C-alpha cells in the first residue's frame, strides 16, 4: 500500500557527507554526556528497598506515588502486581537510613492517606543484583549486535552487515546520550526499549538493502549512488506509513500509559525518529563508502547458459 509515489529519485547520497557529519556530531555529544554525566540508574541497577503493600480496595497508584514523593523520594517506582489491590514500591538507597527505617517511614505516610493499607513484605535489594542485571543487559545487547551482523552478512553482504550495525549502535548511543544529558531514570523497561529499537531499526535497514539489491538487478546503467537513491525514494511511502503508525502507538503509551511506561515510550520515540534517519542517511551511506557494488549482490552466470532474449540474462540474485 502506498499513500503516494515519488516519480523522480531524490539525490540523498549527494548530501551523504553532510548528513553523516551531523550524525557524527550527535554521536560524539552523546558519548560525551555518557562519560561526563553518566546514566541515572534505577533501583534495579543500584539496589534499594522493595516494599509490597496491600489495600482493602483498588489502589490509587497515582495517590500512592504522590504520597511517597512527598517524603523526598524523587525517583521511586510504584506499580501494581498480582491484583489491583497489591502495590510494589521500589525506593532508592538513602545515606544514613536503613531499609527498615525507609519502609516504616513510607508505611506510616501511606496509613495517613489510607488506614486500611498493610505491609506484606519488605526487603533490601543489594548492589550485587544490580551488577548482575548490568552484565545481563550488556550480554543481551552484544548477542543482538552479533546476530544482526551474521543475519545481514548471510542475507546480503558483509558490507551491509557492518553498515547496519554501525547505524543501529548509533541509535542506541544517542538514546543513552539523551538519558544521560537530561538525567532521566534508566530502568529495565528502558533497557527493553533500547533492545526493541535495535530490532526496529534493522528492519528498516533490511527493507532498504533489499530494494538496493533489486535495483542493482533491474537497472544495469545506474551507478551505485543512483541505485541507493532510487531504493530509498521507492520506500518513502512505506517508511512514512510504518513509522507513523508505530509512533502513534508509542505516543499513546507516552501520554496515557502513566509513569511506569513514560521512559519506556520516550526511549522508543527517540529510537524511532533516529532509526529513520540512520537507516536512510547512515547505513546506506556507509555501505556506499565501503564500496558495495553490483557484483557483490548480483552473481553473473555463463552467457551460453542463458536465454539471449531475456532482458535479465546473465544476472541472478
């Protein structure tokens, strides 16, 4: 399905150097903020107190969050678990305050707002758990990166694999740079969003790479940059439909999903926007500069074995 069709190819690769200079500058700033400010890690990574409380009726999550925030906890996770009457609260570590004192303070404030609340469980999650989560997250990211490179190398050519992974890591680092600059809380849900962006971005790259391969087979007289321009232009309508519909869903989570989905949706929004940019202006341009050519994707065969009346004779995919 297409909303529109562009008749004349847009010369994207003519401005590839400018676009990639912008990408490099944005990437460098993201790395700078990651090293200078660092990520504001959530309780899952740094350790803290986990409380489980039960209400006699459906818990008002917003009210619980406001009550805890009034105690000075700016970064606190409040969410339902099990039933709508059960609430889990994750509190960050405070200097000079024990886990037991934290839970007593919070429970007292909750009882003032609702006398029917009872404490089910409280425990301290140590930083060792956080280190294991960080290690597991990095391992997951590494496996995703390796899988993408192997997949694209087998499906297309190694140059496309290298180009796609550079573009996708570009998206990931920029997302992390935003979180470091604004000091937004980086939680496990945000990590899940970052991994989702990797898969989403590589899908866009695969669509463009597939069109490049088709164009190499169909248009013999086109140069490499003309083939890439044609491939990107021919996917513009599909790109707008796909990304607009996805972003509409993500924005609904951002505005109506509550605090639990706020940063997850924010990570996806940044990733989707930069994913479009990187797939078009980073991945395709890097593949061009790596020297991708018709012979890399279209295998020539012996002319004696082909039909001379076939316009595509001598080329196979």
